């Protein structure tokens, strides 16, 4: 099988399996287990197939360029070290799957469990097989996320949720540090490819950023591997189902940290900084973890702290900056994976068959479950480092290293061996406690369940692992030798030292230390018996050292106190200060930019001032200022003045050669004014009482400040505009558009050609926005409830009605109809004329001012006029406008025109045009852009009309609601009525 | 001429900003409209102020900047005008809904305390 296929399968299969498992029914336990088992075996087979190549010193590689310009490639790489880890991940993974099949209860949603587990396995394979550091970090964070899901699998319990959250917070935060560190490392090396990073050791260590990269990367690795002071998350992760603990804390999640340190060891290690950081963290973790483990009453808690301690051992070995220590570290990674996985499984069996994990309640299980007891005994002995078991071998190597390590402080040469021995004695003590506490002593009293042996297949994985512990312990060179050699050579290369994998090295110092530790551990256990049997909670001497409490405090501080303080200091829920801030910052930023580069008018000579336009703008400015002045108390006046300013703007467009803009502005002005007029009715009355109460000082100050801000913004805009207008950039896109408008767009109105052809995609987006806004307006108004004081009929309408009611020959509404009779006749006559104008503007748009937007607005004005003059009821009785249909048709037409070129193999929105000879009319331009423009037209009509009608209908509703006495009249026309009016039932 | 138009933009923007900072929703909507005039004029003016040079070509003759005004800012502003109409409409409806829900037309949904 080619390397590429093999690597992709090894990483991809677990993910594919996870996806398949998700699709299984919730309680398909067996199917999910079979699937997971088959997938894991297949992945294991992939790893095994790669063995020969890797054993010969080869490296399997597979790369797909993804974003090569920034050094991001999908890259898989398998050397001996990665092979060893991949083997552990899939091998122990398979045993865990088998075990989980029997451990998980049929009531649990087991397929989800296996889906998470498989995805986690895939992520872990991604970590160990990544050939690119960024990609490695990606998979790294993926393992954090998936471990969150796995630990929180029983999310109905508080402990699982807390444990999962803590694990995620700590490891993912570490992962972010790692990402930063990897970016720095990539910056130093100039590449994120592992192959290149691993050959750049000298450059990395001599670079000024070395320490930064080192600290950041180590933060990632040490949090992941639960090293002091980040160790506290691991015991809480024990809330996970036991197979998860067996997997995460033996071969995978926590090993990722030490994996990474070992991976980068050849290029990052060897410095004092590395020695002090890694070595200290490892040593402290080794001792404290082992010490705390002794006092755990929960057997999983005991194993958790033991895991922390053993990871500390590995970390310490990595920190010693010695090649032989590196060998010992890799060896211990393998050994620990084996005995710890089996111990967790044994703990799970005890929990499963007795219903408790509390050592104080367990006792004498040796009689009811003798097989499990013996298996656990052997595994625990391996953990304690008893001779003839694998743990002993790597511990011997560790002792040898501890004795020969070059201490930077010569007077402290004894510290390391002594602490190593102490920690080793602690390991003996907690192993003894586990075995003696659970399996020996009197028969257990009142356990939740009567203990008995588990199903044979549930014990099978433990048997395999324990067998491996014994085999490696007795015949190390024959069993694990080749794999270890392969892994070590992959990391150390030519620097691989000579080491001996023998059980018996003679009666030497390490052996003496081992024997001392064994004896010391047993003695300590005997001494502590009474204290432990007392069942006191907590750890003597270290009670105050609770990482969890620090974590909680930090979290409370960060996510609550700090956030609240910052919000109180900097935040406000009031709009005005926010807007003031936005405008203020904008003004300041512009001022800052000007102060940096100085400000001067451009090189173009300003053209002469035309008195007409100057006069027009005197009016325009007066209108704008008047609108600003009157908007509070005289809304109608302000609205009229706003219209004045709009008209002057429109005149400016005409004057300065923008007929399309002028047309659009004029029509939008009309529609906006109608819209705002419709809204006025729902606003509260506010009467101006000048001088009644002088403005308070605070208010006056605020107004002055706002005035200053507005003045600054206005002056700034004026200066900016002047500066821009007096400059002409040398290369304008316009030249391109002007040249090609006719040749390629087939139209002479360059603005329109730009809209429907050159920048057609923009226009498509913009009409989509317009349609969305119209639908939003419609949706918001369906549930509209006016304020109580706006429900009554307006005064003017009441006057009219009063007049009608006063005279017997008239009915309500007659006055209105009479007054508007002449305009009504005119607008009804005008309706087809306006429609024709709209059509004319639409058709000529490509060549002359006009186009879809303008025509659409004209058409909607035609509709609105009818509504305004004759009233909604009159219009809807005669004309059913279906704006939603117009909108959808318009959007479909525009998008369809865009997609049509696909049929001819052309890109989206490619325009087509030609001239068609029509009898009697001569050559008529037929451009696909016209169809697009038709879509724009339909959508603009639909959107505008929908918004205006929806708003207008509120008045009808309000009117009916107000005039309805108690229950005599028909029910209030509500959402349904507007819906009917716009054609949607 | 440039001076007149830039002063006009300044006045429109200044009035708009003033209204934007007022407490009543109707004032804010007026302010947004004025501000959009100012911004549209500004974008338009980046193409230069030209008289009698509408970007409409003769049939069959490619255009050039000597005879025609810059069409690009015009095209941008054209859609901007329509979109600003849409946002005005949306804001108006939100304003009305907020007034219906809270009974006040203050921008914060409640009158200022004290």
C-alpha cells in the first residue's frame, strides 16, 4: 500500500468511523462497538503495515499543498517515534473499545460515546503524525475539545460537567499558548514543516526569541501533561467513564504533552532554560503527585495522581538534557501506558462489579474476583517498580540518570537521587494501598453490589496489557527492544547512545536505590495504616495546595469580577454615550492621521463658484440646520426641511453630471418622506413650551459638548472633502469602465453598465439586502403593538368624522373622499402613465439615464399614490399587489441571469448582448443585462411597496381597534389582514 | 465650486451628527438621513465635480475621462441611496416597535433617570 494511502487511512479512518457512529440509533451498543472495534483494528493494521519502512529507518511522508504561500500544508509524517505513539494510540485504543463495550451500560447513548472516542483517536493520530507544526496544534486543540466531550459524557452529573470544563479551560488555554509558541518557532526557522524545524536546532537556540518560543510551547505541553502547577485538572477528569480515563490518561491525551516535548527535544532542549523549567516542573510533579496519591480514597483518584507523578517522571527525564535520559523517557512512556491502562481498567471492573471505588469501603475482593485481583496486583507491581516487570526497567534507567545527571549546582548533587528515591517509595506505598486496600483484608461489608468476576471479554484487555508488562519486564530486548530502538533513533538520530535493555545489570547503585525505595514504601504504608484507615479526607501537609481552588478563583475573577468591573468602568447600555464615543473616536482618528501626514488642499485648481449653486446650497444648508433644530418638537416641519436638503442634494447631482443619481435621489426622497410620514402617526405628542423650564446645567453642558462634537465632525468632513476634491489620482478605474462600457457591456450609460454588468455581483448582493430588509420590516410589523397613547384616532381624523356624523346625509369618510376627489381622479388617470414611464426608464436604462432601481422606484410611487389618495381599503378592493411575489421573482430573475452563463461554461454573471432586428422598430439592443435589470426592477418595486403597505396597514388596524366599541364590531384585523393584503395567507 | 460642495457636506454631516447624538428616536432617524446625504455627496465628489459631462457615451465611441465624469462613484452612490432608504425604513420600524413596547421614544427605551 502506498505511503500516502496508509497515512491518510491511519488518520482518516477514526474520523470516518466517528461520523458513521453518530448515524447509528441511540441505543445501538453492539453495532457501535463492532464499528469502533473494526475501525480501530483497521487503523492499527495501517500502523503495522508501516512498520517495515519505519524500522529500516525510513520516514513515511504525505503532503498536500494547501496555502503554501504562508507555509500551511496538510502534511503527514511517520518516523519511528511517531510510529510508536501511533501504535500505542491504536493498540490501546482497540483494547479500550473492547473494554468499553462491556463497561458501558445499555441505557447510555453508547454510539455517541464511540463517536467521541473514535474522533478523539483520530485527533490523537493527527497530533502524532503531523508533519506541520500548525497542523499539529490544530489536532492538539481538537484533542482538547474531544476530551471535553468525553469527560463530560455523563453530562447529567455536576462533576462531569465541572471536570470537563476545567480540562478544556486548562488544556485549550495551554493549546493557545502552544499556537503562539509554534508561530514564534516558525518565525525563527522560517518554516512550519517538522522536517525543517528538526534540522534548525542551532538557529533556534541562538535566536533572541528562543526563550519566548520555549516558554509558550512548554506552557502548552505542561498543561496538557498535567504538570505542576497545572496538574489539578486531571483528577477532576476522573468523572469520565472509566474507559475514557484508561485511554486519556495512559496512552493519549496527557501523553501528548510529553510527546511534543520529546518531539522538539533535539532542537529545543540542551539549554539551561530547558533544564530549569522542564526539570523543575517534572521533579515537583513527580514527588507531589506521588505524595498526594497515597492519600486518595477513590481508586481512580489514586491512579490519577499516580499518572500525574509518572508524567512528572517522564518530564523530569526529558528535562535532564541527556541522551540516555531521553531513552529512559521514551521507554517509560510506553511502560506507563501499558500498566496504567490496565490499572484503570481494573479500577473500572471493581467499580462496575461492586458499585464503589472507595478504598475505605472495599476490602477482600481477592476472594470474590481472584483473576482480576491477580491482574491488578501485577500491574500495580509494575507501577511500583517491582523487578521482573516493565516499570522496574525504566525506573532503573531513571535512577541511573538521576545519579549521573550533571547538577548545575554541584552542592545539590544529592537532591535528585534522594527525591527520586522518595517519590519511588511513595509509588510503592500507593500501589500497596490500592492492592491491599481493595483486594485483601476481611470480606467487604455492605457494598452496593455483590462482587463477582467480570465477563471474560471485559477482563481480556487487562490480561493482554498485564501480559505485555510481564513480557517486557522479563525479556525486554526481545519484546520491546526493536520498537524502542526505532523510536529513540527517530528522535536522537546519530546521537543515539548505547544502552542496555537487560533485567540484571549487576548489584549496582540503582538496584540499591530500588530496594531502598521498595522497603521504604512498604514501611511507609505500615506507618500510615492507622491514618489511612481513619478515613480522613485531604492530604496532610499540603491541604492548602489546591490547584482547583486557585482555578476556580481565577475563573471567578476573570469571568465575573474583572468582566463586571470592566463593564462598569467602560460599558454603558445607553446609546448616546456609545454614539458619542464612536463619533469622537472617528474624529480623533482622522485628526491623528492628519497630524501624522499634514493636511493641505490638492493640486487641482478649484473651479469658479457658480452663484446659482451657491444660492441653492444656502437654502440646502438652512434646510439641514433647520431640520436639526426642529426635529424634537416639530417633526413634520423637520421632515419637510429634510426633504428640502434632499432636493438640494438632488440638484447638485444634476448639476455635476450625475443624472442617474439625481433621478434615484429624487425618487428615494419621495418614498422616504411617505415612509416617515406614515411613521409620524405613532410617535408621542411633544409640545414645545419655550421658556417654561430653563434647561438644567447638565443638559446644557451635554448639548454644548454634542454641538462641539458635531461641529468638529462637520468641519472635518468639509476639510476632508475639499482635500479629496482637489486631487485627481493618476490611474482611475473609471478609464477602464468608460472604455469598455460599450465594447463589452453593450450600453452607453456607463453607470448602469457598471451596476448590471461590471459590478453585477455587488448589485445582486445589494438587492438581496433590500429584499431582506423589506421582509424584516414586514415581519416586525406583523407583531406590532402601538403605544397606548397612540391608539386613539388622530385629532384631524376625529374632526372629519365628527363633521360627517353631524350631518345625517353623510357617512363616515365622506369628507375625506370629497376633499381628495380631484387628486384621486388625477392619480387614477396617472397610474398607467406612471407605469409606462417606469417601463420606459427601465428599457432605456442601459443607454440613457434610468435603469432598474429608478424604474422600480417610479413604479412603487405609482402604487403608493393610489394608497395615499384613495386609502388602503379602496385600493385593495380593486388591485391585489403581491409584493412578496415581486421580490422573489426579481431575485430569481437576477440570480437566474447570473447563473445562465454556467450552461455555456462561462463564469457567474457573464453578460451577453446583441442587437435584434424587430419589424417596425429597427435594431433593438438585447442584453442579458436587461433581464438582470428587470430583476432589480421587480425586487425594488416589491420591497418598497411591501415596506410602505405594511406600515400603512398599521393605521388601518389602529383605526379599527380604536373605533371598536366593546364587542359589537368584527375582530381587529391583525397580522392575517396585512398578510392577505400582501398576498401571503 | 469645490468649496461650496465641501461646505455643504460639512453642514449636512454636522447637522446629522448633532441629531445622531440626540435622545429621541425621530431625531436619530433624521440625523441618519442627513448623514447619508453627506456621505453620498462625499463619495460622489471623489470623482471630481464636472459639469456637462454625464457618463453617457455616444453610440460606438469608447468614452474617456476628458469628456465624461467618473462613473464609478456614481454607481456606488446609486446603490448606496437605495440601501440607505432600506436602512431608514428598517430603523423606522424598529423605532416604532420599540415605542410600542416601551411606551417611550427615547433611544434607550426608557427616559433618563433623574
